[in-house]
């Protein structure tokens, strides 16, 4: 907690600013982050999934951390002739019953990422796998044909 200086003189260079809401959090933050519940954090992390894109001489490799996600909850597609689309939706429900109360928590989160693929990829050979919460998408490149070199004899002196 900061110390608040109060005087009758206005000091524009003072860095102590009184915040009447210091120490308070939003009602919704408290409601969603109740003890024993990580639903708000899980949904947020899932919706903000970051995907790494690495290019090798043979392929483009996409990796996404999706802890706890099943392969049925993720979809990998090549759409519009060259756009890799990775999407997913997770729905969870937790139910707790006692003789005095009944509590149900529901959570869902979605994400969608699109990547324009270069022209030199084999879209019909894209492969995807998920292992230990990491989604890997392998997009092979077409073999680059080396230009044929033809030696030309020079005539003259």
C-alpha cells in the first residue's frame, strides 16, 4: 500500500496518486477464479493459444501448446487453396453433489489461427499429430528443381 501525502498545496510533480480502488478486484475476476477452479485461466489460455511456425529445407512445421486437449477437439484444414487453418473448441463440465447443495461449472474456449502458405508446398500431404499436449502440423515443400545448366561454346578468335 502506498503512502498518501495530503496537503493544501497542489504538487504537480508528486508521484503518489491516491487510488480509491486499490486492493479491490473485479467482481467477475473473483467469481471466475474461485478457490479450486481454474476454468477462467484454462479458457483464456486456450483462446490465446500461440502457434510457432518454423521453416526447414523440407517443410513448414507448426507447433501449438494445447495441454489437456484431445485430438477430437482440434481441427486442421487447408482452405481457400493455400491457407492453413488450425482451430479448436474445448467444452468442460464439472459437477459436484452433496446432500445440501448441487454445483455445476461449465467452461468453454475456442481458438482459430490462419496461415497463408507459400506456393511451394504440397497441400495434399499435410500431416498433423498431437502428443503430450503439443499439436504438430507438418507441411512438406515441393522439391525445388535446380535449373539445368547448359554450357555454350563461344566461337571466334
